[in-house]
C-alpha cells in the first residue's frame, strides 16, 4: 500500500469550535473559540500553544464541482493536513468553522462538507471536505 502524506503544507488555516454558555439573567450566548494545540514546551517546561495549522488546500473541479454548485455549494475544497488530535476530536464531535488564511470573515469562512478521516487510523494525516454556501 502506498504511503500517504500531505504533499504541500502551504495554506494557513485556523479552526474555531462553537461554544454556547448560559448566563443567569441574560440567557444563552454562542461564540466561536479558536482551537489551540500544543506544539512543544519552552525552557521552563511551559507549553507552547498555537492556533495556526498548515494544510494542502485543493479546490474541487469537474463533475463534482458542478454537482456541488447545483446544490448551492460554492468554493468546495479538499483539505489534507498532518494529524492533530485536538482538531480531529473537534471535527468529529462539534460544530467547527474553518478559516482560510486565518481570516474570520464571510469570504474566508468554511464549514465541513464531509466527516474528517484519520487515514487508516494511523494518526498521521487528516482529510476532509469543506464547503461554503452561496449567500442570496
């Protein structure tokens, strides 16, 4: 079997998970909190955290893109990135937004179009489809 790897990790993405909190007298409020992962420790042993991840971002084309556009989906893409447990857990259990280039505006915000795949359960690579719906 061929070894699967992320070939080009050049596109910056960030993830945010939906958090709803109830506050007495005010009701429930929903916010989007960035997903952070530990990438190491400093000389004192304190964790070094990041919310920036690099991936291979490949746009859809051909029959798949035509079908998705007829369903109202614009700018579909396939994302492949190195495995990050916190990201994978959020993708399979929570409502997650993906920010292309780390920009959190309407033009750069995507949602999941498929379930996240931990390729062959080897904890080496994640792959998932993202989508952006047309605003009318």
